[in-house]
C-alpha cells in the first residue's frame, strides 16, 4: 500500500541559485516531440564517421561532399552555426554533411542509440525521433532497412536504460522536391525526366507515406506518425494531401512543420488539408489575428515549440516576437522541443532554462508545459496515460504543484522500476 507522502516544499525559482535551478530543469520529467535524427548527432560521432574511409567512399559515390578537415573543432563550427545563421536555408546546410555520413545501417543505428541515450541522460522520458528515410536510401540500403536500423538503435537505448526512456519514430516526407536532396531523389528525376518538381514532390511524399505504413505493418511498432519537413515557402501542404490521406487511412498520427518559413496559410492547410494533430513551430500563427490560435486551442492541436531553432532560422527576430507567451496564456498545448540538438547546440534542459529566463515561467506554467508534452505524445493511449500519471507524481515531488493521488504515485513507482515500457 502506498502511503500519502508529506507535502513537498513548493519551488521558488527566483530564490534558487543558478546551479539549483539548472538541476531542477534537468530533473524535470520531459518529452521531446520534435527532434530530427540527422540534426541531433554527437559532433564526435560525425567526426569519427567522416574520417572513416568506407563511409567517405560511399558518401562520395552518392554525391555528398564531406569536408577534408574532420576534426571535432572544425565540424563543431560548421555543423552548429549558432545565432549568426541567416535563414532556414542556411540552417539546413549542415544536414547535407550529416546525411552524407548516415548512409549505412550501422551509422543510423548508432546515431539513434546515442540520441536516445543523450536524451535519457537529461531525463527525457519520452522521445519521438523524426527523419526522412528517403535521404538515406540508395542501391545498397532500402527504405525498410533504414527504418529498422533506427528502430534497432532506439530499442537498444530503451533496454540499456531499463525503460527510463520510451521512444517513437516519425517518418518525414520532404515538402520540396530537388535532385540535390539525395541519391533517391536524383534517381526519381532520372525516371521521370519530364515531370515537374511539384509532381515529383507529391510522388515522393506518397512513396514516403507508403513506406511508413509498410514499416508499421511489418511490425516496426515504434513508427507512430508522419511529418512534412523541408523548405516551406512555395511548397504548401496541399501538394502532399494524398500522402497524408494514406497515413490517416492507416492510423498513423500526423504532425506538420508549418508557420515557420511561411505564414498562417501553411498552418491552416496543415490542419484542414492534412489533418495535423500537431504543428511543428507555428511561430507565425498570429500574423492574421487570433482565429487560428483559437482553432488549435479548441481542438487541442499541439504546437511543438523550438525556441533556439526559431531564433537561428530567423523565423522570429527575437524571443519577444515568439507566440509562446500567448500559447501559455490561451492554454494552447505547446510543449518545448529541441528540433536539432547538434545544429542548434542545445539540450532540452537548455530550452527549459531559456523559456524560464525569457518568459519568466511560473512553477505552474513549467508544470503545464511539461504535461502538454505527455498529453500530445503519439504513443498509444495506455502508455501515454501511464507516463502522464508518473510525470505528475514526479513534478509534485519536485515541488511543482499538483495534488497527491494513489494512481499517480503507483505509476511513478512503476516507472522507477522500468515498467513504463510494458504498460
Ligand atoms: Zn523540425
């Protein structure tokens, strides 16, 4: 029988030392719902892979140009461009180097494993990793092998942490078609020389959707959802309607990058044409008034907030211009996410600290932001509920409020025993 524990002391963030505050943000039970595999490698791993002869030879055969200086110092500078980055397009450049070294099963498994281990080390209890399989497909590696390789890495991390982290996979389609995206896209162009880029974009996203569903059918149960990523301007969500219909028909959940590189129309299309349950970024949501924000709030469509990434891509000129404060005030589900741990040079703990510092979050608002992440997770209901209850108990233990309940305490006890994975 679980006894009622004494009431924890409520935290007073302003009265804490910077170290105590950092420890609190680190200890928060967190979710990261928007995290790109290829933007979140360890720089040491990219350096090691880029120096490997076999990896380099394959990358070159596939048309990637890897830098000749593969030192961590040099790669750290070019892969994490910092706030000097001028646009979304410039922000996306490091991905060409990183994708160049991620063309083997082993590299993909390692990248996924290390990402999940790094996330678990900062108390991310639930992580959804997203990537575009088509950027890793070539004559020696099929789409399903790419997905299985990532799945293997995530499974290994779940096992090694004793179930302290749960993971899911989101398959990305690219919203823009261009031969430079990779070998797969070049070969598609070769097969359809007279097709327009728009036609090929729709064709590739539908093929990505078919692959996602196929992986799920083949038993890769971590495949939970589908996303649209890449350059946003000139490539509206409606071009990809067929791909998303296929995913919805086959019970995959939907999130869409929107309102980052383009205005509210992109968000509107994501929810009305593609049935998005979550929006990635949504920074430009308020440009035409409050209507869209109200719509998202009322339907519990979550917005995955990536503060540092938004500053780097110049989606917002400063944090003052970010709608996060409005999201909090209007109770829009807006969990904090990293986007790209390496390219933005951040952890999720950093993002909580930044949000607290800039927006002056109260303990209640921190609690709410954390819980939004668990509520908006695509993991099946029983596990989602279990994680949510356990997170509530942990938040209460940390002094962030909430009422004691037996169900929460029992879920937290089970989580401590590593039972979340089997809930
Ligand atoms: Zn993203």
